[in-house]
C-alpha cells in the first residue's frame, strides 16, 4: 500500500509539474520575441544616431568649406545634374547650374576681406537636412566686421557620407 501511495503521489506531482513546464515554453518564446524586438529597436536607434552624426559632420564640413572660401570643395558636393540655390545676402534665392554657381560664389568670396564661420559654436543649429551657423565677414569696402547667418541645406548623404548640397544662404543681421 505504501508503494501504491508513493506511486500515486509521484504521478500527481508529475501531473502538477507538467503543466508548469508546458507553460514555460510559450513564456520563453514570448521573452525571446521581446528580446529580438528590443535588439532590433536598439539597432535601428544606433543606425539613426550614426546617420545623424554623419549628417551633422557633413553640414559642419560644408560650413567650414564656406569659411575657407573654397568654391571647389562646396561645388564638389553638388551632383552634376542638380542646380544650387544661392542667396548670398541679397534676400532673393536664385537657382544656378554648377558653372554659374562657381562664378557667383567666386565673386562673392573675392569681395570679402575676412570671413569667419563658427561651425562649432553653441549658436550653430543643426537639423534633419540643414544647419545655420553664425558668421562674421568684412567686405573690401567695409571698415568693420558685420554679423550674418549662413544657412546650409542638403538633400541627403551620398554613398561616401558627403552631404549633397542644395542651398547656401547668407542672411544679414
């Protein structure tokens, strides 16, 4: 009788434990799915952050190129079939083909005695497709430096993480 009682007790314990084990399998699967989802979200967040850093780097480089008065470096960021919109302190925007834009930029830079674009300033503002940088300049005919803001717009990043420049604008203050 004792043996029968022990067998019955073990069988009952097994029946009680079996549903608990079976319940763990869906729980483990759900936890695995949650972990996969979390890992995927973290990977996407990391990719967005990396892309944001590349975009900000490209925008700052364009601002630095402008500050160096480098027409060639600026225009190398414009695809050949695309036009570049320029508004260099005149208040009106004009679209130029690359050769025309080269001449307009070069004349603008030649007229400047000094130019300082602050791309690392805390006043610099960067967003999804553009940036604004404080700048000072002095034309050949001016006696004092003047303040302005350089606005840079890109359409995205190319395969080499260069910003594809679409617009340069200088707004006088």
